[in-house]
C-alpha cells in the first residue's frame, strides 16, 4: 500500500485521520452538534461542537463494546461564554440513542487535549481547536446509525455514528486473533528506513519484534504511530505517553511501529507518490494512526485504543493487559 492509497481510503491529510477530518468539518460547519453562534449574555447557552476522534471508514463494530472517542471543540473568544463547555474536571453525560430509544448512558470527565502548532505549520491553517477528549464506551447491538448525545449543563449536542457488521470491518477488533507479524527492531528494521521518528531519540519499544513475543505467548501492546509526521499535539505525543505509562506498569512487552517505510528516502515528504506504508501497518490493515493494540498471550486482541489517549487511559489499559 502506498501513502496515496492510505490517504485515498480516508480522504485524510498528513495531519492523521481524526485531526484532518475534524479540521475540514469545522471549516465546512459540518461537525456534530449545533454551529456556534454569537448571542447576548441573556440568551440560553448554545450547544458545544463535538468532533469524532475515529475514522467513519468501517471502524466501529456492532455487537461488542466499542471505544468511541470524541472531542469537544473550544469556541472562539466571542462565543465562549455563551457556549455550554465543561470546566476542567467537570463530568458530561453521554447517552447512546437508537432512534428515540436511549440504550445506555455514562458520565465522563474529559482528558485535556492541547492543539499546538508544530514547526512549519502555516499560521493561517484551519483547524479544530480541540478542548478535551472523551473515550466513551458503548455496545451498539446491531449495524446501523446511532446518535451520541452529549449533555453539558443541561444543553445537548449530538454526534451521529455508524456501526458495521464485523464481517465488513478489516481492522483487528476486540476478540479477533492477530497472526504474528514482524515489527521493526534495532537489529532488524524490517525495511523501514527511519525506525523511530521520536524527536528526542528512538523510543525503547524496538528491542523485540511482535513475532518473537507472540511465539513466546506473551501479552503485548503494539503501538502504530509516527511522532515526527503527526502535526497535532494530541496524536504526536502518544509514544511519549506510552513510555510514561510503561514506567507505571513495568515488565510488559511493548512494541512501536512507524507508519512510513521510506520516509527518509523522500526527505519526510509523506505526500510523495513513492512513499510506502510500513509492513506492520499493512499487516494490521490500518488506514489511520495512531492506534494502540492490546493483545493477550494467545494473540487475541483485548482492546484497541485509537487516535488519542492520555496517561491515565494508557496506564489503565496496560494494567488490564498485565493482569491477564
């Protein structure tokens, strides 16, 4: 698979799927939730804008519990006081609807999401000012269209989502079995010319290949991410976040795989026609990044955490894996 086909399957850009999709949707005014409008201080609060932090391209599966991350978009200064947005640490209510029927409801406190410009990013580029992310988890019983209704201070915002039949989803999901595959290591880069693009130096997750770990029937966390080529502050730091989480849950086997096989060949130009996707990404069938797979000793996927996670969520996921 080439980078061009990688992008073509999602309509994405170099920002990574969730960031780019949210960026275009905000620019076009199409993200779930009502559009922000200036209003006087004596008018009711406006709903917040809600951004899906997952690919709509056959990712959510019916019949199993799904992680459905979304983000609240910070309004601009002119409308901020008139918009229902949560304070730090304030819980929001998230309800899963099928038509008019409420299937489930949870209260969530968001993880803080900063969106800083990276070096070289044009100052005037359009982007979603993502405020906080919320890793909701629900089970959608049947394939079809559902709504997430997010209630903040009595004001509702709605995000439509779609669940697919498991046979129509090609990315490994919870309960599926991964066939062993190689991941790049210090001793064997596996055809990847830039083993780890972490700016501060290669991460420690390249000591062993997942194929070797699987052969020993050991649990493993597999992270697909490209720190240097992710242009947002919420997907770029996931390698560092996982490194910090690994210190809290030592002893687990963790591997990291970059997205691009020949980034150095093209000087980091991941839009070049000849750019190639790494073998590990192809083995997983991914068309977005980052993604963290939690796999037990028998090769069964226990969980998958896509696009964004903070330290608390990463530590909790590793502890579950450590307890298997």
